[in-house]
């Protein structure tokens, strides 16, 4: 029966797990917990292929617990009950360790069905998720669990796993494997920190290159074909989607065109044209704003062009928009001003609109009221001082001129007219 190479190579000890030095280091809390054998309920949070399942299996073995595995994408309450029914009849004295993969796919009722048994200790739960547990796992489970975050594996650590896989294949099949320069590092850099994906690539390369000879050569050209787009981690409903969008906008805000182009490229390679366009449009108002008001019509034209062109040509106007916004002067004065005004409105600071501003045409001819509105265009410089805010907010200040050339020029203009 075929068994994937990644499964055959699954580490049996924590020392064999690559990466994760923060949580698996020599004196780390998780190592000390395992040594004590007093295992709490835990949630392993992080990308695929970073060791979550492996570490759970090691914990079960080292603490003499019976390991049961469920995947929340296919399991249901009946599967949980089947494990619970075993509790009276068996097995390991330390009880059951339930590894529940992708817990975010369990609804509230399914997650709650675990509570009684993880509360009394009959089941120790280790749940894994690729999404932020604070968004996807219900509070009752969170409050009874310790969260450990698994990070994306560095390429240098992935390369160690790749070389281990090659040595394993040599010993298992009694062959000699040679790899051209750069093969291991190319796979390591292309797998997006996913060790499983890297080992799968090695297995595919090996299978494609193996012949009757006892010598197998892994070529760089084959490795490049195997790993096309393999480094992309993208789920339009998941954290990665919002992380890349956030990184694009923050890079433009931070005036780093190179970083902004990198994140734009990741979005476009994933086919997320709409998401990229929305963030670019938003940045034109939120981060550049009145420091360069012409950015908005220019960016809008770029976005319209991109939507009409579609991919791959859309990359051209969007790249121009991203570079423009990244290198433009910045001001968030508009954002601060509208948010301050909204805060007052939400706090109930409204009041009646001054009579001078009310719609005079709403008055009936029989009950005409004096409006006393002063028409600014009838006065020098098209300005006359009068109250526009409601009485309770007459002195409210929302907008502060930004410290950029455009807004300071406007400030100086009005300071002169208003006699400041």
C-alpha cells in the first residue's frame, strides 16, 4: 500500500522537528509540559505543514495517551460520541488525546459537545487550525485551552528536511541520489514554509527521475517545474488573504514602493484583482488624501483601466498606482477629521441646525421666517464669518491642516482671508 513520503518521514521526537524553536526549544514551555506529562488542552495555530500534527502525535506517545484523530472538515458529533463511548471500556491509563484538525470547521454545537469531557479530563484536546483561533474557536474552548502558535518554517530549516528525505530515499531504495546545485534551496524557498509540500516535491522529483539505474539525478529545471506557484498561501476567506491586503496598504502608507509591489504581485498571482483595487483606492484617500488630491483621480483611472483590461495586463496600471501612492506625500487629515465628526454624531452631539442653514423653501408662504443667511459670494474673497455648526458644537474642531505643502498652502490662504 502506498504511503506518502511525508508520512513515512514524520518525526518521532521533538528534536527531529525542523523549525519552531520558539515553542520547541530546549527549555521551552511546551517541552517542559510534555516532560511533566500533565498535558493541558491545547490549540495549535499556524500554517499547514509546520508540524502541528507531528507534535500532537509525539505528545500522545510521550505521555502514554491513546491518540484519536478527527478532521473537522469531515467529522461530526457522532464521531465524537464514538470516542466518548470508548472511555468506559479501554485502554491507556492516561486516557485519550483527541487531535482535532481544522477545528474552525466545527460549529458552536459541535465544539460544545467536547466541553464536558475535556472539563473532567477524560479527553485531552489538541485542536489545530490554520486560522486565528480567537476568531474561529468559541470562547468556552479557548478558556480551557493553551494556545501555541506555529510559525512558517524558514527555508534553511526546510532544506534540512529535504536533505533528510533524500537520505531516507537512498537508504530505503538502495540508490544513489545526486542533486544539482540549488535544487534543495529552490524547493525550500518555493514551498512557502510548508515542510510537507517540500517533501512532496522531493518525492515527485525522485519518482520522475528514477529509472533502471541505481543512480538518480534531481535537476534544477525539474525542480522549477514542480514548484511553480507552490509558495503561494492564499485563501480568500482566510487570514492569509487579509494579511496580504493589509501588508499592501501598510507598505504604501509607509512609502515603501518595493514592498508594496511585492504584495501587489502576490495578490495578482492569486488572481485577487478586486481586493487589490479596493485597497489601492482606499489608500489614495486614507493615506495620501489632501497632501496630493490629484492622486485619487489618477488612481481611479488606473483601477478602471485594470478592471477593463483584466489579468495579466491589469498589473501595468496597478503597478503605476501603487508606485504613485508609495512615493506620494502623505496626509491622514481627512481620515482624522471625518472620524472625529462621526464620533460626535454617535455620541449624540447633534442639535438643531442653525436657522441660517435651513432650507428656506420648506417654509410655507403664510409663515415665512427670516433666515438671515449670508451668501459668501456677495462678500470680499467669497467669505463671511457666520455659524454653521449647531449651537452645542459651535466651537468644535475636526479638521487640522496636515504638515504638507498642499494643505499648508490652503491654511496660509485662509489665515490671510480670515485675518489670522
